[in-house]
C-alpha cells in the first residue's frame, strides 16, 4: 500500500502514525518507502 501511495503522490512524504504495539508494522512501512514514523504513545 505504501508503494501505491508513493507512486500516486510522488511529491508527498508519507508519515506513519501508530501505537507502540504496532511498531513492527511501522518498520515494515519504512522498508516499503514511508518517510517517517510517529508513535502515538
């Protein structure tokens, strides 16, 4: 999904906002092309 967003909006930066319990998913999003992660807790 991250790759699709990046392809559709090439000039946008993608920030993942997640709970600490979702940290593993956030790391995968970074690997897929997200620009940053912000934990909500």
